[in-house]
C-alpha cells in the first residue's frame, strides 16, 4: 500500500510498481487536470509538484510519492473558486490558446516564481523551456509569469510591512 497526500488529502493506493504518477492521478484518483502529452517527459503537460518541486508525472513512478505531498492544478485556485494570481495572469495575457498545456505551464510557472527565476524574460523562458505549447502562446505565458511574480512580490512586501508595523505597535504598547 502506498500512502501519500494529494492536494491536501491523504490517499492510500495499492499500486503496481510500474505505474506512473500521471496514470495514478488519472485512472485511480480521477484528477484529469494533469495532461498526458508525450508520455516521455519531453512536453511538460503533466507537470505537478512533488514536495514543492516540479516534476513531470509521466516519468515519476507513483511509488516514489510514498509518504510525500503531490500538488496538481486542481489545488491551485482557492476553495471558493477564486483564481490564483498566475491563473488570472494567464487570462489577462492570453497565455493559453487551446489550453491543453496550460495546467503544466501553470504548475511550472508557480515553481518558476517560487524559486526566483523571474529576473527577466530570458530567465523565465529558460526555466519554462521544458514546457511546450503547440499553439505558440509563449509571449503570453512569459508575460503572465512576469505579472504574477510582480503581484506576489508586492503581496509579500505588504505582508512584511504589516508584520513590521504590528511588531512596532506591540513594542510601543500602542
């Protein structure tokens, strides 16, 4: 029995050791957001996060997830349906056309931002080079990541400023 966390939920699955994480997500867990593109690790459509790091799920054996945390595109938006800033940015910047590669692009984009690879467009393009878009929406994808990275940095600064002000207020007894 393999036990892991998928999108915050504990999952117990009796696995064939030859099953890919992608196939388990689709067939066993009915999570269809992660797409099967090439099934050879070359297109990035199946990108998910494993313990916070992006992986192509078609080349990751499901047994490798034992005791670990998997996050898929289904877990990106808030529970109330509010889109993540990167999802909004994809819409704002026409970062998708047919949409097939979009879940993998967003999962890689989240990792790009989290890992700090958003210094300039060339750095974003290099980081995202493992995700292919047959429709050619690359300009919009890069713009979306740049926009979301800016929003994330602004939110982080606002949170830090609020925490600093609260600490100063507590120290002065106000």
